[in-house]
């Protein structure tokens, strides 16, 4: 305990230099927490967005449905199974029907998916209520990406053509009743959403559906023959892979930054010991063993890290908090194609990361403090007492 | 005088060694971090460039309007002429032709009838002319999962997931069905020479890469292509240069109002890459600033150590009648020498390490589930011009400031007390 | 009052008695157009953004369900053959020596860049057997008096539920046809010109086909020569003849 008290007093006595070291260390801690917070924030947000907009509490797919194979849409639908039908009536799930169609913005054909969903659903955040508006033509919802690609705006009419279940052609004008903005491209790119009733009527498909979105937090899900339950494990696989990859590149930055901070501590430690030889000599003369003195100085060096954690908390927390409130603009490239990335990431600071990083800084700082202190053990106390350079 | 100081520094290793090591280490880390950030963020941008956007891209005006649908019918024609114009006017840029297209891939059974079929996105590049550098640009050797790269006409690469889905094995003959540039139907046979994985499931679901000569034959696109990509010689996107290039090219073609007239766009105009470039500039700036700050603190410490270590010497010099200013200046001169030599050593070491990492890359793929083309798992540094001087700023400045601050003590010492202090020696 | 109503009814019905029924007109058209077999050489003119292209082909057809087409010009398309048997469509391309069945998304693609899709090619029912017809009025087209016929599909599953025909009153040949979606949207329009007497039938020698949802001028089919009711060897309509 004495060692800690002494170390603290000595550090305070050193003034500005201590604070600079502490600042450098706290900067390293801050940067690491910040970066991992951004990545973790992206991870959480992407999943939250997917849950809110796309997958709810999981999905049931018709066994023949494969979202990446348009051919599967011909057969990948069936009557709503009774168990799930009940969930849908209870507002615990919402069915979706997917069909192929073509739209003709500006007279150029574009193959798309037409999806039908219950306008009064509240399972996902899509503003499906817009589909309820009274209108002579079919109301449709599109996402901002689709709106940009087709240059369609609110209230615009566009021709859509499809074939019904028997193969008969049909076409109609649809009115863009709403344009929604989502971070989830999977429900936006090349898609037009209409009400499920309309789509079932348009295609004459009866009560059939392609997949069912469950409400969030629905705990037990029945097994239904002919339908495959898709949990978060499989729905989040892609995003999990990419998040992991993103984290790796950052590690090197941490290492370099931390090395620099440790260099500063090491440097200070050398300076301190050199400067305070008389003091060391005095300690030994007063009866401390040399290793006790080594311990004293190591603690003093390591104390930098404790102060830095406090400092980081003092000046870093408001910044981290502000960024977490205001968000952080996240750019996308082709890697982001089809991936859920919010325009603004709100960093999520995981307690685990903060604690791990704090511990790493504590331990490494102790090590670099110890290395120069070790020299004390080799000093001759009499010489040291005289302040003679050894 | 300088000679004398240097001699002193060289002979008294205590005086020079530690500060020198600290300066060199700090400078080295600064250089390394700068090149690392440029490398990792730049790599991501450059991958986009290589795969789809180029640093700049020439397309038709009509194509620009509906680029997301990669309409081959709106392609550029007379590309030889456009290419020679580009190569004449902008010789430092590498210009390559690409065709992006879509279609169906059909795998026959033993009787030659359709066994399986699936839609794909095709990319045609100039494989066979090694001068084009396209195989390296697309990192094809790295993303190859099975088989080998196409060696001659009629050979294609198919994405691994897609091949598995259709049941394609190596050396299978597959048939491409699609539309020519004029809307005609086209059917051609290819041999699958290898499978690839980009690591982006959107692409891996259905991708084909073939030589541009094959695609031209199939799509009836002699002397045509839908995109001409330009890559600058430093293999690193330079926004200002790309903008300059674009402005110059588009001014030359301003009069041409035909919808098939060529028009140039930049990397930042595509795939929402503008945001990433802005971020990169911002991050490099901030990190460099923070580093300089941190390093200055470290070196200031080093300066103090130097100053304190020689407390006695300075005292002696003052006692012997040397002027305080003179002592101070000579110490600053010494620190300048240490700063410069430390910066040189540190920059050299940092650059050497960066160069090594630029060439070999740091393989962190073990830490990732699957390394891919766009997230290669191998991280590289990128030596930019700023890497050559950035270390000198903290290296020299910080040492100087450190010495100046620690040297202030010299003025505080009173001659009268000097001998008392020196008694201890 | 009752007498008055009866009179009105009779009065209204008079014009109906003076014209053939829709069924009769359809039968006449089928008689005219549905030869047992047709062999023809056709020039197809496709207009697109880059100007127009001409493609030539020869086709053999028997009844509604068998058709065989061989492209002869330009060189790029030469030797490409298509075979339609009932609801299946195969394509043979000489350069690949492959026979490919056109299914799925490919069916929605246009044939050789024309306004005709593969789906449209598949669809070619004899009108009288698949549609109920009623005469809804008359009109003048190409200086000829026409009946306007509305056709409604008898069974579910016809590609077009409603068709409208403008039929030359004298020669019993349509001069224009419009195809509608189930909910009444105009999807395709065919115009028939140069009606010529061939082997005792009236036949259009030029047809302009237009996808009404797309921009553009449509695709012209110009019949260069035609032979009706020749015997076509059955082997032509087999996959063996594709190669």
C-alpha cells in the first residue's frame, strides 16, 4: 500500500510530464475503444435493422423457396400452414408472397420481384399502412434504392406486368404510394411491394404465400412440414463474416498506437530512475531491499495506466457519448453491396472490450515500467546515494 | 563547432544513444502507421476500382443513365478510336476495355440437353494480353479456388458457389445464352477452366469471368465494349487527378450530344465510394495529427532525459565561464542533429518495413473466417509521398521542443550555487 | 307499355341480325388463316436505338402446336433453329452444337431483340377454339370496313384473356389485333397489311408487332414467300431436325 501511495505522490509531483504520458496512453485506449465501438455498433445496428425491417424474429420459408433463384418462385409457395396461420391472425407473424414481374419505367423493361404483404402488419417497420390509401389503381411501396434506379417518385404511375398462376398475362398501372428508406437493401433492390390481398388476387394464387416473418421475441416456434424455419444463425451469417473481417484490420492500428504510448512510458521511466538515483540510494540506506525499490518504481510506472484509464474516462466519455448519440458516417463500397449498413453508425461500446483493453494497457505498462526499474537491482547503494551516474 | 558537437555525440553514447533510439522508433512508428492506414483503406477503395469502377471510366451517356442494369445495348462503339485517343491524350493512365453483361449459363447432360441452368453476371476482361495486367488487377490467382486461369479462347471462370449450385465440375462444357449488343440471341460454348470466389455472396451467387475476345464474339461487340476503365500508374486512387482527367475528357467531348457519345466518370461517382474517399482523407489527417502530438510528447521526454543526464556537465561548463546562451544553443544544435539523424534512421526503418509490408503484406487471414478478394486477409501498407517526410515533423520538431523546454533549466541555475552542486560529483 | 318495350327490343336487335355473329366471324378467320400447314420465308425488321436490323428466316408450321424455324440471314444468326412443340421451346445454335430448352426467366426475353418475346412465340392458339367472340361495333381501317370483335378466353390459362380484333368485313381477315391483360391494359398490338390472295385465301404479307409497354416502333414481319397446305414430313418437328 505504501508503494501505491508513494507512487501516486511521485507522479503528481512530476506534473506536466505525467499528464502527458497519461494523455498519450488514454488516447490509445480511446482510439481502440472507439474503433471497436464503431464496428460493434455496425454489427448491432445491421442486425437490429434486419430484425426491424426484414427478418423480424425469424422466418419460415416454403421448402422450395430460394431467394437467389428466381426459378424457385414458380413453385416456392404454398397455403399458409394452420399453425402459422393462427400466429398471423394473432398478429405474431406476417406472410409474404413473392412473384416475378416486369416494370416499364420510361418504356424500358426491368425484371423485378413483386412482393405482397398485409398492409396492417406491425411485424416489420416497412410503412405498409401507405398501401391502404384508397385509390383506383394498385398502391405500391418501393425503397429509395429502387426509386433511384427507376427514377420513380411519390405518386408516380408505372406499368407493371406479370403472369397469373395460370400463365395469363396481366398488366396494370401501379401508383407509388410510399417510398421507404431502409438500410436493408434486401427488401429494396429491384422490388415492388403491394398488399398481399392485391397480389393474391392479381396472380389468382388463392391464399398461398412464399415466406412468413415472425414477430420479434417469439420464443417457441413450431416445426411445420413443408416449411423451413430460418433462425438468426442462418439469416445473419453473411453480416457476421464481414464484421469479423473488418475488425482484423484495426488490430494493427491498435498495436502501433499502443507501442507508441508504451514507448512514452518507458522513456519516462528511464528518465525517472536516472533522475532519482539519490532517492533510490536513500531508500536502500533506510533499509528497503533493492527489489522493494524496483517494485516501488514499477508501481509508479504502472500507475500511469491507471491514471490514463481515469483520464480516458474523463475526456473520452463525453466524446464517445456524443458520437454514440450523433452517429458516425459509414462509407460503403462494393463490399457493401447487398449488405445492411446504416448511413450513420452509432458506436456500441462493449464493456468486455473496454475491460480487456484496460487490462492489456495495465499489464503492458507494468512490463515496460519494470524493464528500466530492473536496473535498480544492480545499483550500488552508496554510489546511488551520492547521485553518481551508474 | 558542429564537428565538435558531433564528435561528442558519437563518443558519448549515453548522450546520443537513447534519444536517438527513441526518436528513430517514434518516427518509424509514425511512418508505419501512415502507410498502413493508407494501405488498408486505400486497398478497399482500390479493390472497388479494380473490380468495377476503375479510377475513371468511360461509358456512353445513355449507359450512364441506367448503369445499374449494365445494358450492353447502350455500349460504346468504335472503342479502338476512343482508346487510341485516350492513350494519346493521357499516356500515364492504363486504359483497359471491359464488358459487363448478363445471361444464362446452361449445363448439358450427356445427351447434350439442359441439365441445369442459372442466371449470372459476366465480366469480360483482357486476360490473354498480359500487358493489360488484368489478371493481377483482379487478383485472379488469389481468388481461384479450383483449376486454373483461362489459357486460351473458350475458357471461362465460374464462381464457386454458382458452379456448385449448377453441378458444374472443372473442364465441363457449359453454354452461355444471352443477348448481343443489338438484341440478337447468342449462344456459345465454353469450358470451365477454374472456379473463383470473391467472398461477396452477391457476386458469388452467379458470376462468370471470361476473356474479352470471347465476349466480343458472343455479344457481337467487335470494336465495342460497355466500359473503358482507366487506372493511374501509382495504383492508388487520386481524387484530384481523376477529377482533372474527367473534366479534360468531358470538355473535349462536350459538343457530342449523341446518346452514345462517350463520357467519363470518376471512381467517387460510383458505388457510393465518394463517402469512403472523404472518410479516408479525414482519418489519415486525424491520425497523423494525433501521432505527431503523441510523438512530440515522447520526444520531449527524451530531450529532458538528455538535458538532465548532463546536468553536471552543463554546470561545469557554466562554472568555467561559458555563456548560458552558448550552452543552450549548443545543446539545441546537438538535439537538432539527433532529431535529424533519428528521423532519417526512423524514416528509413519505417519505409523499409512499410516496403516489406507493401510487397509481402501482413497475412491476418488466420484471424478471419474466410479470406477473399475484397477482404483479402492480407493487409498491405502503401508508401505515399507523405510517408517520406511525415516522420521528420515529429522527429525534429519534438526533439527540438523537448531540448528547448528541458534546457530552460540552464538559465535558472545560479553560478553561485554551481560549485555546491558540483561538490557531489 | 309492354308493347312499347317489345318494339324497342326488336328495334335494337335489328342490326344484330344483319351482321354475322362473333363465332361466325372467328370461324371465317380461322378458315382463312389456319391452313393445315404453312411454309414461309420471312424478313423480320427490328428497330432499336442503334437503327434497324433485318433478319431472315424460313418457318414450317403445322396446326397450332408445331412450328420449326430456321434463320438464314445474317451470317451471325444463320443456322440457328427453333422448335416449338406444344408448350415447349428449344433452340439449336450451330456454333455450339447444343439444343437448349428455353425456360424460366429466359422466356421473358425478346426474340432476337424484336418486340416479340419467347413467351409470345409460345402463345398462338386458334381463336375459335379458345375464345368466345362478340361483335362490339364497326370501324374503317386501311379504307376497309371492319367489324370490331371482342374475344374473351373460354378457359383460364390463356396468355391473353381479352383480345380485340378489327376484321375486314368482306375478306374475313383481321387488319389489327390488340391484346389486353386481365384487367384491361393494352399489352400488344399487331397490325396486318398487304392482304394478298394466296391459294384461295386472304393472307397478310406484312405484320407489324408492337409491345405497347416498351418505347419503340415495333417489329415488322414481311412475308417474302408462302406456301399453304403442303405436306411437311413429320421428322421436321422433332428434336432430331434441330441439329
